[in-house]
C-alpha cells in the first residue's frame, strides 16, 4: 500500500478532483481555499484568473525502484563519510554526540 504525501505542483498540473494538502493563500495571506478542499474546474479557472501559480496537493507516493533505493543509499553513505571527515579532529566530549545527531538527521527519510 502506498502512502499519501503532499506534493507541490504547478497549477497547470493540477486537475479537478485533486485535494489540497495545504490551504491556498492569496498574496495578502487570505485563505482562498482551505486544506483538504477538492479542486474543481471552476476553482482552477478562478485560481488562474487570480494569478495563482502553485498549489500543494495530496498524492499517492510511488514505490521506490531498486535503482532509486541504491542511489539513495550511496548518497547517504557519501554524506556519512563526509561527516566522518569533518569530525576527524577535535577532542571534546560533545563531538561524537553531535556527529551522531547529524548522522541521524541525514539518515531520516526526506520527502
């Protein structure tokens, strides 16, 4: 089962039936459409007339291909090696803890 995630898209990519994952605001911060509002052809036309260019919608997250997973793992390994390089010197007690926090941050799933 795929997870639902928020994706920012251009209004030209939006289609009737999509659901907003974030409120759509005008230039002054006023709410044009609330979060979880369903887009219709009429609302899309109105948003285009107002000059709205982007929106955030809910979408099914695609399953990660084996090639993408391998590339992500290689990128993570490269980042962790770089952290090791940056933290190779220094003798204070906070260094290992800080490096671990950074490694944990880098290892988190990024949208």
